């Protein structure tokens, strides 16, 4: 049985999660398969930050609302993990 709040099955992390006031808005893009994973760290991050939006990403059909937000704000940056991100 997974925790209803964090979604983790064996090791609930709810008591250890901080709530951080973010100085910027973070937009998370999820692969459709990632949304169903209990260990989705993006959802965990979103539950710790105050200014987070989440979208399911499809390269061939990007979310219209996301494209509109990018047009309105004009200063979007894309962060993508790499093989050496933690080294």
C-alpha cells in the first residue's frame, strides 16, 4: 500500500519533506509513463515547492497551455539531466 500523500510504497518521505518558497516558477514536464511511477521524483519536488506547474509532455503534441505560458513570459529555460549531472 502506498502513502496517499507522497506515493511511495515502502518509505514514506512526508515527514522529511520541506516546503520551500521558490523565487521563480518551475514547470515540470513528465513523460506519460513517469506519472504512474510511485518513485516519481518530479511529483515529490512539486510537493516541496510553492510555485510549480506540471504538464504531461508529448513532443508531437505539446500542451497548448504550456506553449501559451512560454509566449507570455518569454524567459523560459530548459533543464535536462545528463549522464554526468551528479558527478
